[in-house]
C-alpha cells in the first residue's frame, strides 16, 4: 500500500534491533534527506525558540531510529552518524553495548537550545532503540493510518509545537495528520514541516491541515536530494511517472537521485507575517538545488 511499485523497498531495515543496517544500506545509496531536515527543521526550531518560547516540543513522524531527533538535539551531522554506525569498531558490539555507548556519545554533545523530541513510528524496535540511546525524549509506536491515538499520544500531540517528517510522506497520509491535529484541544495549532518526494501528492494532507486553520506553503525554487536510485530501472520508472505528472525531471531525477520538496503549514496570521522562504533562508545557504 505504501510503496509505489517500481520504487525500491527498504522495509527490511526499518525495524532492526539497532540502526547499523539502516545506515549501511542507505549510506550505500547516499541517503541525504535527514541532512536537509537538520537544516530546515533546525531553522524552524531556532525561530520558535528565539521567539521566546523556550525549549519547544517537536514530534517527529516516521521517526525510525531517532535520526532527526539526533540531528536536532545533538551537535552531530548525518556524516558523523554514517561514520559511527558503519564503523568496524562498533560493528562487533551487541545492541545493548551499542545503546550504552550511544547514550554516552550523545550525552556529551547536547546542543545548547535542544528541543524536546517525541517520535512516532510503527517500528517498535527502532523506537525502543531511540529511547534507550537517549535520542527521543518520548516515543510512540502507533499506526494512525488505521487506529485512533492512545491517550498518551493524544497528550503528547496536544503539547506539540512542530510536527516534522522526512522520508515518511506516502507511508503516512492525511489520516495520520487528521488524527494528530484532532488531539489539539484549544491551544495554539502546531506547525507541520514536511519533506516529501516530488511524486507524492501533498494535496490531501494540506486539505486536512486547512481544516485545522493551517495554511500550507511549498518552498518554491528548491528541491532536496533524497537518495540515489537503486538502479536504472528505478530511475526510468520514477522519471516516467514524474513526466506523466507534468514534472520536469531535467537536472534533477534525470541525473540519478530522488528529489523532495519542502512544505510548511502554519496558522494564517503567521504566514502573513513572514513567508516560508524568509524563515528558511538561513538554512538554504549550504544546500538545496535551484
Ligand atoms: C524511509 S523511513 C524514514 C525514516 C526517517 N524519518 C528518515 O528520514 O531517515 C520511513 C519510516 O516510516 C515508518 N512508517 C511506515 N508506516 C508508518 C505509519 N503508518 N506510521 C508511522 N510510521 C510509519 C517506517 O517504519 C520507517 O521508519
């Protein structure tokens, strides 16, 4: 249901005991989307915290092993994580030993203005690892595509300032967003920030968010490389699909990688104060393709 046919499937690495295989497999395909997430989501977190809101609450959807949480809360880069989890030295450790080492590694790298991050994913082992390693402050393994949120998840969602998602749109649809936004009871409506592949329609999600008073802007003029295609067949399939959708693939997917777009949804009064381009400008200095 989730993966379009013709797209390589990575379901087998989403719920291992620890993240080593995830990084090894996706590293070989130059998976970069969490790197873009660090800059884009990080700029939003800084903006909210500078506005005097103190440490804010992020809920990362499809959080996997807590990768976006690691990049937002700790002074590490995606390349540091690849180096760490693909290293020979850590390759021989048991999962418990790795988690213990990770807890110490991250504890020594806490960012000064780290947000609190709750993760949501259906992958129980992945979320459990992220909690053990200290990457997530809280975690939930619920499938809001099919179920209603538990009371605990309701409370966490209602206190969220920003929902983030990278690599997950398509696995989750407007159903998950409807369930989460439906938990917000009278307080300020949280922002929703998403990196979504260019062939995935965001219309259903932005339509649901609109019902909660959120206006969605797409960052114009920039796309973000997600990962290399597994092979020529995947590239040809994706380029054909995109061209059928009227999307120009020249200089982007034609060159061998998936590209994602960035969407931000905020209450209308905040959108009229500053555009997504203005908010994100500091994050674009080192990446994103015109
Ligand atoms: C491509 S991974 C992205 C992981 C991470 N956000 C990143 O950028 O590297 C997709 C994730 O979506 C999760 N997922 C799939 N279906 C889901 C659902 N219904 N609700 C929440 N997470 C889901 C998978 O378990 C997996 O961890």
